[in-house]
C-alpha cells in the first residue's frame, strides 16, 4: 500500500507497437493495481497520448493524471523507465535521466486487486516486453536510478547511430547494434 509513502517503480520496456490512446485510455499500461474501470480505486504507470503518466483514482485524492513526461518510444528499442515519490515530489525518469518533476500531495489508493504488469482494468495491453520490474518502498536517488540504467543496459541491446566522418553527418549514417554476451 503506497498511500502517501515514498516509493520507486522502475523497469525496462521494449514496445513492438507505437504508443497511442489518451490519458484516460492509455495504449501501454506498464504496471498497476486496479479494481476495474471507471471510478474504482486504482493506480497505474502508463503511456497514453504521447505521455508517460501516473494515474490514481479513488480515495481522498479523486481522479488524477500527473507526472506527465512526453515519450514516443522507438519500436524494438529498450528503455529504462522509473517514477519515484519523495514526500510530495514525483519524478519520472527515462533512461536514467529525470525528465519531469511535479509537486502533488496525493494519496495513492490501495485497490483490493492483484498487482498487474503489462495491463490494467482490461486495457492498455503492452505489445512488447517488460523486464526487471521493481517496486521499492524507498526513494532511489537520481544517481541510483542512473546507475541501474548504466549497469542494466549492458544486458539489453543498445543501438548507436554514428557517421564515419563529420561532413557525412547530414547525408548518411550507419547503425550498429551491440549485444553483450554476458
């Protein structure tokens, strides 16, 4: 139960289809806890309408969509995503970098339902992969989240675009995919 407690949620994701939907009906619900659609108690971390979002419903905070971070993932590429709550400060991270921070004193409701990964309330089914999901009852520092990204990216395929000479930067490029054998 989160309530007003500190926490960190983080995981790796790779999507096989583009993001879509909207805030209320996201195309990708990464992780959540919900009693169903509508105004029932719930929370989830999702991608909807081009934004990473944290959504809560029920309890004293009502219906809220917040910590909105623009996100348009490249298909078949790994991303490390995280959101953390420290007091009333909510911060969303993409690949170890904080991209949005907001102040909200919301109560995260405890739904009488199981934790779900890759969907919530029978919507937002993720067509892709979610890996190394972790929910902590502590606030990970930006340095710790960055470290998880830096260390774990070694086990996830990384694509680097580069050019062979500076003057070719606007006319041609090459992609290189590195696979860590460990």
